[in-house]
C-alpha cells in the first residue's frame, strides 16, 4: 500500500498510539489503522471484523442492505513487534503492547459533516441496523461507540467487487473465531453479546485498565463496582449512540457550522463540557445521572435553535 496522508493521530504517546492513514493500492483508496493494543486483550479486532464480514457476505437477504454500512476488512496483521522488546532496560515495565495494522474500506466523512437532518437521521438509522445485526447474527458488540467512530459513507463504489475480502475469509474457520484466545468467551447465549468488541479502545475494564471513550460510555459501565465483571451488552452500544447524538446536537449549530467555543452574551453554560473534563468513572456517572434526570433543563434547553424540531 502507498501512504497518501495521515487522517488521524492520537495526541499522546502513551496508550494505543493509534494512527490512521489514507492509503492507495492499484488506484483504489483504503484506510490503514496502525495501533498498539494491550497484549493481554482476550479478543482480536481482526477476528471480529472477519466474522462480521463472513456473516454478512453469506447472508443473501441482508448482504445488499448492509453493503455500505459496515467496515470491510481488506487485510489485517499483527507485526510480531512488542513494547517489551523496546523496554528491556526499563525497571518498571507497563503492560506489554503488540503492534497491529488493519486495512479497511470504505473511507468516510466525519459525522459532523452531515448536510441535513434527513441525512443525519439516515446515517443513525443505518448505525442502529448494523449494531442490531452484529449483536443478533454475529454475537458481537461494538463496545466503543463514539463521535469519531461513526462516519458517513458518501462514495458508493458499486464497481468495486469483493474479491479481496473473499480471498481473506474463504479459508477462515468461523467456529474457531467464535472462541477467544483469552479467559473470556466470545460466544454468546440468549442472543446477547457480552464482552465482545470490534474496537478495543473500549467495552469493559480488563486487568484494571479503564477502557472506552469516557463521555460516551454507558452509565452501567461507569458506575460498576467491580469493573472486571462488567458485561457489555447491545443496550450499552445504543446508550452510547444516544450520547453521540446529544454531543453532536450540543456542539453543532447546523450543517457545516460548529458552535463557537466562546459563549455569546447571556448564553447558558454547556453542561456537557463537564463530561469531557471528568476523568473519574464514578464522578462522571454521577454527573451524567443528574443531567439525564433533568434532561430538559440541562441539555435540551441549551441546544442551538437548529435542533428545535429535531
């Protein structure tokens, strides 16, 4: 793949250090994600993307309707590199991380680039349809629904066949994918999908690590007394999607117009600002609970006029 430009770069050095690149091969464009997930993670993003792709490709009834709503895996690989190799002389080593690269398509525009309420609602409906299918048919939850993880696919390349993805998944043993390499099981019963995530930034706490994009995490995930026992369910993905909608409506005045960071005269404060400035899970859970209990006063009445009829 030929690197075209960087699309996203995590500002901090610690953590997954995720970088997303626009890449090109044979005249077609893809997204390359380079990251350093924790080695102890009991699930693989590549495995779950493969299972989702395999399930949809073999579902004649839903294949066409979901064609432009899910990430198509082109290739994924763990590079055999580890932070342990680079930290040989470090006296107190953090938990080791492995180096992973994943190439997917399509390339989407940010959710904040919506052109009308109709387009926004259409995208959100597609997200719900995909999440439901992923949970019920693939037994997989997303686990990290956030504003940056939802994009608008405006380029539908109908001439682009699925040869590449078919080459990747034809030899996959789906039964082997449904079981994790760790202590937790990826298989689900009763049509529920606990502890299975496509994006490893989130979903639950493993080995004491706080996982997820805090402002969008479900209340259950934030206030759970024993984080390692928290079960991430499909309803938590939907709750996170609700927080995405609230955030979008709060900080966007209309299509192509972000809300100014400096408030105008007599403008009430934005309570959602506190969600982004709180790093303690239980404190954030209390703040969210209070705001949602008085939703009209704390959130609805502070939205820009554009959203009055939304």
